[in-house]
């Protein structure tokens, strides 16, 4: 290989590398993956890929619904809902507010994190509440104007090791 060819090859490689570094930096927020978040708006388009050129596959119509972020690409987040539906949404449509959706039928909301504690409400499946704190197998949740404790196994939106 001639000296001129080597120089051209080195310059080409440097150009490619310098182009890729900023793209990688934009794609990473530094936040852990996967992680939970919630929907910021009442209408959120779930797309088949990370960009507006990809078709809308589904429309979420429930502000505050918890979602799990599983991947990132620039300003787009790949998400999964509690029923397993997956797709891409723009980061502006997501909130860091932590919420949970009740699963498995009607579930008890208790005054204290104890199965024998006073029952404060019975919560229907698919109801969304705000997570206040977690302790062991229980999380303190606010649903409407009520606050209480619910077992983690009765809702979706928190990892087993979260506090």
C-alpha cells in the first residue's frame, strides 16, 4: 500500500470515528436501563421505530400510566407497558413520576404494610396510583385522595429491589 493510500485510509477512519462519537453521546442519558417512568400526556403515540418517519402502532390514552423504558436512541425511548405492548415514544412524552397499575383483580389497600392491617380501600384492576415509597414486599401508594400500602405482587411498575 502506498504512503498516499495509507494517509487517505487513516483520514477516512478518523472521520468515521469522529462522526460516531457524538451520536453515541447523544444516545445515552446515563440513566439505568431498564427503568420505570410514566406517560406525561393523555395521548401518546407508540411508534414501530425511533422517529416520526415510523408509523404509529398504538395510541396510549392514559396520562400517568406506568411504562418501562428498555432502550434509548437519541430522543426516543423504547417502552413496554404492563400488558407487554412495546414500541418507541419521544422522550418529551415521558415523565419521571413513578406510578403503578393494579393487576390481578381487586386488591386491598392497607393502612400499614401488614396483611392484618386495617383495610382502607379495595382497588380495581387497571387503576393507576402514584408510588410514594417501598419497604420490602410492600409499597405505599396514593390512589386519588387515599394513601395506603399494597403488596408489590399486586401491581406493576416497581422492581423487586427498589425502595
